[in-house]
C-alpha cells in the first residue's frame, strides 16, 4: 500500500482529527510503516487495535503484526511476568548482538524483540537505573546512535509499567550525545502513539528538554517541525524554556499546515508534507 491508502483506510475507523493523528504516528517510523504497508498485516492490525486510538501504539502493532503471543497488558502489568524459554533466549541474544557487535535492528519484529529484552532487564533489576550507560558503553563517544534504538525504545515506552521513569533514565543522554540526536530520540518516543492530549505531550517534552544545554534546546523545535508536528512545536516554543512568541516561531519555522486545515480534506497535501 501507499501512504494514501493507509490514510484512506483509517478514515472509517476514526473521526477526522484522530485519523490524522494515528496516521502521523504510523508514518513516523520506517519499520512500523513497512509493516502497515502490507495489506494483510494492516488488516490484522485493524482487527486487533480496533477504534481505540491508544491501542495503535508501536508495542501493540509490533506484537500483533509479527505473531508474538503476548499482549501489551501482560507486558505492562506488575509484577512483571518472565519471558518464557526460547523467546527469552532469543531476545537476550539479540540484545547482546546489538550492544556488543553493533548489530543494526532492521525490522519492527526485531525492534519488539529488543524491547522485550530491555523489559526483561527491568524485571530483573526492578528499575531503569544504569540503562543509558549500558546501551551506550558508558557513554563512550559515538557508541550510541539514536536511530538504531528509537523504534525499540518506542515499543518499550508503550509496553512497560513506568514509562515516565524510562524517559527520566533516557534524559541522561541530554548532554552526552549530539543535540539533534537527543531531540530526535525524545520526540520519536513521545510521539510514537497518537496524540490525544497535546498539552500532555508538551509537558512530557519539556521534561525531556530541561536537562539539555540551553543553547541546544532549539533542536527539538527543528525536529518537530521537520517531522510534521509544527503545532506541537509551536506550543512548546512558548514554554518558559524557550519563551518564544508564536509570531517569532512562525518566522523561524515553516509550519506544515495551518491549524484550521483538516488534513483529511486534502489527503495528497498531507501525505506529501508528512513523508517529505
């Protein structure tokens, strides 16, 4: 399927603004997009996720699209259940390959497996403490590349019992990796599920940005604008961390669509803008 087909298939399931929000989250990640582009897989996702937009998160999509016999609730509920036998060995081996051999995760299925390994780590240690150091070889320069981890961490964000604690641990990267990488990682994770509460997303983004050096914080606005989330970027820009007037934001950043435009009334324009 083409992106236009995905958007058209979403319109009978959700009302207009929500369909656009679900669509944006789906096209944000290339591994997720690869799976939903398959018509058969997309039908499976529709059957499993239904008309609840919150069910259209990367964890639920990845589990049902790739035949994992687990549910998000089972993974998230505490006390955390242990992974069984072969699956536990499989995800552990993948995790070791990623952190020791610099293996590149190349599919949503592998991203889910990597997320399961990180969740198993959380079960055993009962916290996220030390995760950032562990996946970056003690913050060694060049050892952590956000694009290699963003899909798995987005899956984990939707399938762990304490996502805010996870994000707090990941905020330790704020002054350890290039600003654009940290902005991309934070934004990708927090926007990986449909935005039903823009103010809540803005608050979460503020919390992730606070540890960044002040001069680097504008990178999150640049990333949001380039990824098609200009309205979120505009709301974020007037927070005390930036204190930009909306007019100033409009002068610096090109808005994707006017707020008054319903993207589902101009499908071709929306697709071009969101996937460019």
